[in-house]
């Protein structure tokens, strides 16, 4: 009975408090949030008080048999305290009390108790005293939810959850489209509010932004259809997120959110360059200050951070999709990685296009892409110094040359024109790189025997020769590049001075001119 009474008392306090709070939210709507919290606190305090008074405290205090006996004796004087005396003496039977006397007293007490009817002495009337109000309040609660389900639901939520976005009882008359909205920065926002009352010509749209005072926009009725007033709100370009609800009179709609996502931009950009294998150059990390510029065949890895709403991406070069774009999504930001192998014809405008989860593709980054060409080897003939010589047919011509080449040489040969006609070139020894030069410089020399050419080609009158160098640029990248020195013209004259004598005269002539 004590448990039943305690539960009934607690239910009475809670149900009564909830009904009072719901009535306050209905009559004094819109009720400030602070007041809602105070009412909820009072309900909680009442629950704790009732639980302590009628549930916990009675259960913690045990009733002894002696107390029950004295209570019966007060209700039945004819028992003459024999029951309580018998119980007390039984508890202290070692105190010198005669066993016979105690037994006789117990028998008389048993006879007295037999005439007592427990159901008449202990009735449930005190417990039922709390059941009736609890049942009545529960009936009112159920009736309210049956008759006004929408209003009652909102009033109950407002009573127990003041932080909820659910509107008050008048919210059932509002219809808002499209409720919660997700847009990108700069997108247009349109909100349509319908209210089932043809007498309402204005209503307020309250917008709450984090860290700012609420902004109230008064909307005039835009149309009336079947007794329903229609209002429209338009925001040309959304810049920040906000929470909003409509309000007219005491009626307040449910609250919704407009979430504005920032336009995805790629930030903290880093560019990695892996040069073609033939160059022998190590990989580099660069900034994106002036765009991407690297040798054809280089692999470009461009990475950066963007907003978490990006799902995928693609890379465009002058409008044509090339390379790959991978997106690693995270809760706070997403990582974007662009991989691209530069081809000789790939120079142009690069664009990283990002596809946002809201269904739009946006340019996240743009930069110029320049494909550098592997320069053609520059070959200079150092000796002989004269562009034209007259030599005997048994002479040997020592060609000394140097080559300016970025990444290395593949082959060296001597091109020949015999009497004005092309003939197969002569293979030459490889040039050696000059370790002391600040520039990538190669040096070499090759002897050409006029006697051997005279034996191979009849009527030898003129020989034109040039050093031809090919670099190690792969064919897949448009290579190899070929560099050629200036032509050295040798005319065959059996009466000519030796090459050494002609070189000495040329040097002396240069000295006199200087």
C-alpha cells in the first residue's frame, strides 16, 4: 500500500505540473524560454519532493510488532495492553520473568488478537486517496491528446524540452516549405509560409544567427487560396547559416535551419614534381605561386584542403579532362589530390573542378600549366678555328667541340657532305662532362682522316663536316633532340700547307688584329 500510495502521489504531482505548464504555454504563448525552464524545474522539484515524502521516507521507516500492538490497543481498549506487554517481555525473557507467568500472558494476548479483523483495521483508503487525483489527471491528459493531438503534442514537448525547435499549439496551422534547407554560399533561398487563416495579412519571420541578435522580417501576404494565406521570403544570396520560424499573434511555427555551406576552395596547396627518369633529377616540392611549370613527362601531384561537402572532382586543361582527382573526406575538411603527367602539348589553363554533395560542380582552383621543353643540344666547334680550310688529301682533321645540354648525351657523330652529296656519318667517341663548369657542359674531340675518305670516295675535292649530337630525350616525349655544329669546309689541295701551319698563321693574324 505504501508503494502504491507513493507512486500515485508522484504521478499526481507530475501530471498536474505538466498540465499546468501546457496550459501556460497555450494561454501565454509565446512563452519565453526562461519561463519554460522555470516551469520544468518546478515540475522536477515537485517530483523529487513527492518521491521523498510519500515513497522513500515511508519505506525507509520500519514499523515494529510492538508499535503495531500499541496501535491496536488504542483502537481496542478491551485488550488492556496485554499484547504489547507480552511482546516486550518475550524480547526480555532473560531478565528474570517467570516462564509460567509469561506463558499465561501470551495465551491471553492470543485470545484477544483472535477477535481482531485485519481487513477492517487496515484499509486501503489512505492509498486510494492519491489514486483518484492521479487517475483523474491521467484521464484529462489522454482526453487532451485524443481531442487535440497536434496541439497537445507540441505543448507537451514545449513543457518538457524548452530547447526543442517544435512550435507551440498554433504551429499546427503553419505549413512551411521547404523546411530545412541546405545551400551553398551565394545561392538563393526561397521560403514559402502558409497559414490557415484568411484574416492574417502579415506575419513575422524570425531569423536567429549564432552570436547575433535575432532578425525579424515582416512578410506581407502574397496570396490567398481556399482560406489559406500564403507568404513568401526570398534571400538573393545566402552568406551564413541561420535558424528561423514564423510567428503571428500567439501562434509560433516549428523551427527550421538554413545551412549555408562555404563554396569549396582548395587551400594550403602543395605541388610535388617527379621528373622523367632520364633526367636523373630528384623529386621537388613547390608552391603554386605562378602555376605549374615542369618538363614534359613530369608527374605532378597537387594536394590541398577543401570543405567537407566535396564528394569528387576532376581536372580540366583548357577544358579537356585529364589526369585524376581523388577526394578523401573528413568531418572537418577533405583532402584533394590531383595527379597529372605532363605531355609536351599540355600547356594551358588548369582547373580543379569539385562536385559538392548539394549537386553543384564548382571551380576550386585554377592555375596556368606550362610544359617546359628539353632544349636542343647546343654544339660549338672549338677547333679548327677557321670555317674553311685547304688541306692535302693525306691530312687528319682533329675536331674539338663542346656541347651545352641539360640532361645528357646519347650519341655523337660527324656528318659529312662529299663533293656536295650526303654520305653516311662517321661514328664518334662519346663526349665527357666537364666537372668544373657551372653549366651542364660536355667536351669531346674526333679525328677525321682525309686519306681514308679519299680511298672510300673517288675524285675527292671538297669535304664538309659537322659534329652532330643527340640527347637522351625518349621517343615517347618527342625525342631525341639533335644538335649540330657549324659546318667546317675542307677543300682538297695537294699543294696546301699543313693544317698545323695554317692554324699558326690564323692565330698570329688574330693577335695582330687585337
